């Protein structure tokens, strides 16, 4: 009885959930991962985790839990970037993180609204998720982009359609619903510009 239940659940849920490092090692051709990048502390979840377009550059240190909900969703990360413990990537369409980006612990990055605002469209979301048949096509989504040299502070939240500009800083605990100009510090709920930041002379 138990074994039959497990077989059905495995068929509905897709490939095993678990370490991103193990996922890549099992089939290196399905992902592009650069030299000296550490993936061991990333857990992959979501029904489309085996169908993600994953590209990661060199010398990254990545942690957290990554949910991939739709086949073909993109997670692209440049080189020398870090995501610290407790970070959650919640992706339906696209998340791009540049090079030399710092993402502090427990940051939440999402490119979608989770549910439709229309009750008739979301009324079955919970039960559909349990069977792996959730319809994500009715959920608003827009790509999220974090450009080179940005820094996202601890427990910040960045939502759909937002671009964090080059060298920008998002203060800890901020909720970002609008794009952030390059070399700008933002803070608050919702996040608002606080001041401009010095741009390095060599850039």
C-alpha cells in the first residue's frame, strides 16, 4: 500500500526534490555551471525543476530554496555572485542576476503574483497544486533582473517586473515593487530612493 502511494506521488510530483549540486551532477548537459561555483546548499523544488533553463557563471556561492513552477523558466546568474542561506527564488518565467551581486540571507525574489486576483480563477489553486496540475497561465508574471554589483539586504523582498540597477543597494527588510535606478540606495515598505551612491571611477 505504502509503496503504491509513493509510486503515484512520484509520478505526479516529477523528479526527486533535493540538492541542486546533485541535480547538475546527474546530468551536466542540462545546465551551464561555471568553474569553482558552489551549489551544495541549494534545494530545488517545484514541478518544473527538471525543465529549468539554468546558467550560472564562475566562482558563485549559492544557497537557499529555489522553486521552479513552469517548464522553460530561466534562472541566469553571472560570475562571482552570492546568495546566502534562507534565500528563496520563486520563479515562473525569468530571474536574471548579474555578476558581483550580493544577496543577503532570507531574501525573497519572485517574478509572479502567486495567484490570480480573480477568485474564480484561483479557487482551485490549492487542490490543483496537490496533484501537480496547477494552472500558472492565469497568474500575472514579469521578469526580475538584478544587475551587476547590486546588493540586496537581509530579508528584503523583490517582486515581479522589478529591475535592480547596477550598483544599487536595497536596504534590509525592504519590499521592492518598482524598479531601482543604478547606484541608488532604496529602503522601506514599499521601497523608495534614499540617496544616490558613488559610482566607481573605473567603471
